C-alpha cells in the first residue's frame, strides 16, 4: 500500500506552470500588438515586482526589515551612469558591473547595520542610504546635487532607432524581472531556502537546530543588494536622468515596495506580485487625484497589518489550500487515507 | 578659541536634536516602539502651529497653548486606536503601521498645504545674540532652545522618578506582563505615554519651525536626526539623549567648519562611527 509521501508541486502550481508559458508569450509579444504607453507601464510593473520580491526575500524570509534598499537602487544607477559617461564603458557591461558593485558595497555596510537589531536595523539602513545620497550630491564627477544624464551616444549603443531601443529596454526589463524572480524562487527551494524559511518561522529555534543564521542573513543581504543595484541601473536606464533625490528616494524605492509586499502577503512568493497589481491599479484609477493613492496605500497597509497580517495572499491560502509557486513541502496522503 | 566656539555652537545646535529625540526615546523606552512617523509628527506640529498663528494672530510661542493639547490628544488616539493593536505581533506590525501613518501625514499635508516651504515668525529673538566669556557670541534663540531641551528632560526625570505615573511607566517598561498583573492598565498607560511624548514633539516642532523652513517632506530627516541622537546617547537613557543630540550637533559644526556642505553628512558619519565602536551608545539603559 502506498504510504504518505512528501511533495512540492500542487495542482494549482502545475496550472500556474502551464499558464505561465502563454502569459510570458503574451508579455514578450506585447510590443507588437500594443502601444508605447502600455509597454512603459508593463516595464514599470516588471521592475516593481522585482524590487518587491527582493524586499520580501530580505524582510519576509531573512527577517531583515530594511528601510534602506533605495541605497542600492541609487548605487546601481550611479554606477551605471558613471561607467557609461565618464568611463565610456558599454551599457550592458556597465549594467552588470552596477549590480556587482552594489553587492560589493553591501559588505562594509552590513558590518555597520548588522550591529543593530529589529526596528533599529530598519532606521540604520535608512541612515546609510542618506549618507550615500548626501555623498553623491557632494561628488563633482557624479554631477553633484543636480545629478547626471545619459547622453544620446550612450543610448545609441543599445539601438540607433528609438522604437528599437524601447523594444530592447522593455524586453530587458522583463528578462531582469523574470531573472530576479527565478533567483528568489531557486534560492528558496535550495538548502539556503530551507534555512531561510526556518529563520522566518523562528530564529531562535532554527539557530538551536544548527542553522547558521548570521551567514544565511549575510548572504541574503548581499544577493538582494546586488540584484537591487541591477534593477536600479535598469530603472534609470529608462528614465535617462538621475539625481541624488530620485536615485535614493525612500518613498519611490522602499516605502511603496514595502506596502506592496505587506498588502499582497509577506513571506510568500505570490504576495509581492498581488501587491504590485494593487498598487498599479490604485495609482492608475486615482491618477487624477494627486497623491490620494499613496494615502490609500498607507491606510490599506495599516488595515491589512492589523486585521489580516498575512496579507491578501495569506487570506486566500487560509481559505483555499493553494500555492502557486511551490517552495514549501507538503504531506500528500495516499487516496484511501485521505480525510473525509 | 575657534574650536571652542565650534564646540559651543555645536552643543547648542544639539539642543534641538535632543528635543526631536525625546518623544522617540520615550516611546522606545516604555513601549519598545520605534515610531517611524515621529519626524512627520514634528512637522505636523509645525503646521498646526502655522494654522493657529495665522488664524488667531498668536505668536508661535503662545500657539503652544493650543498645539500641545491637540498633539497630546492625537498621540493618545494613535496609540489607543492603532499602535496598541500591534504590541504583541513582533517587529513588523508597529514598524509598518507607523510607516503608514508617516506616508498618510506627508501626503495629507501635501494635499492641504501644497509643497511650498513655510516658516513660523518668532520675532526679534530669532536674530538676537549675547556675548559669553571667551569672546564667543551665541544666539539667544539657540540658547533658549537648549534651555528648553534641558528643562524638558529634567521634567521627564521628575515625572519618571518622583510620581505615581512615572513609577507605572517604569514598571511597564521593565516587565509589561507583570505590571498588568499588578493592576496597571497597560493600554491606557501606553496611550498616555505617547500623548506625553507628543507634548515634547509639539514643542520641538514649533521651536524648529521658527528657525528653519519646512515643507510636507521635511519629516523623515527629522526622524533620522532624532534616531541618531537616541542611539548615540544609548537606548532608554533620557540624559543620554541630550548628550547624543550634543554629539550630533558638535559633529555637524565640525563638518560645517571644514566645508559648509558637509554639515549633515558629518553628523551621519559620526553616528555610524559611534555605532561601530559602541553599538549600545554612550549610556545604554534599556535592553532591547
């Protein structure tokens, strides 16, 4: 007789896996059947979901509630602008190095901020980001307070024609977003991921069972910093202009991202995706009413944190036993033994 | 003599940072709450004072008669209605809820007042100065702010160690569960604590807005400065908070002496340095 076994995939996850193919195909082919405005919006959704997924990995799994991830968005963007402008490096190599550079800077930063715990870690990371922003505004070669621009010559390296360039940047955004998603997904399914999930559920218990919590958190911090830097470079490659306030903006690159993750459901892979959709929906619907959508996002995040702290996706999983992206393990009983 | 001057001016500058920090230090000491909206509440106090002075013709100092009760009530309600609900749920809920409050305050101020910079007019005292021994000239206003900071911390000291309410605060800070068993109503006490913290926040907000221009986005940097003063001074130590503010002020004065654009950066760097060599600050008291 077949005993119970441990499995990862579920029917829902298999449905997702199959429907991901046509969905991705639709997104990739979007430039050929849609307009430039939609393309820009989807590209923005792509990088926001990447940022949200990275913050979720950091806070939802590793318990590192950072309010300073804008530091790496800005660092990545500045590295890209400096390398392409002052050093004449090719855009793609510069983008890659921007990511690596952010990861590298995260090493000394972690020495300082890892001394702080909990909420103090949060504000400490914010201070670090402020230091980077102020430093950037004082360094002449980085354009000082007014910042830097990408010259037309640099943009022509991507493609001579403007519409070709938009197409390439759009596909690059999709690729990097899917890539970040894949990194997070594979990381969570790996041995590190098991350690991370254990830390998420109880840091003390996982440490007592032999999980090296410090090393795990350190690795996650570096990986997120590098990926955030890469995404930061990508974002400003599309914006063409970079200033200290824009690059290191806590509101744009961290606050709304935190709201997305919390509204969607922290500590799940599905949550950031849902939260991003809620954000974009609110913003587009309320586009005529100034910053009302931000007030609503804040109020919604407060309400969810108080009433349903596991977010929209957590609420769904409590009612219906589904998991779209199988990172956990579940016990599957043989049919005869199934309850009811 | 020049460096003595920097030391004096920096210490006085620290007065306003200590005032920023008192509310944050109190809510951490009693509720273990790091209030991300603290800076925005300082700026909100300044806007309330702006409305009061514009509509009644009171000067900013007298406007405190109205601003302080409003901010006290707001603090009480925020703690009672929202933050008390987050106490048992770990780190993220209080952080996120105060984050939400911060974004709501910033954007509501932006919607009501626009992004224009504002300031409160304090009159002749703003530019008056006196000479002190050593050939140093100091502004009367920074001196006043520093005196208010010292007075505020002294008042808190008496409140904490000489009154029944203070004893209850200390009991809850040491062990909230046991305090509750002894008949203390924690929820009411926490609400009172944030209310009292907001009294000092209101004073800080008005005094800062007389000297410095402000706009709806001016909150976060005030939170960071307050946070740095608290950490430098040591968690939960109220006199440490004053020293933390002074250290920050002196670091900024030194930085600004080397190059005027380095002022704020020098403060941040000093903070990071102290964090690395003395992670618990100069006079740690409360344990995390």
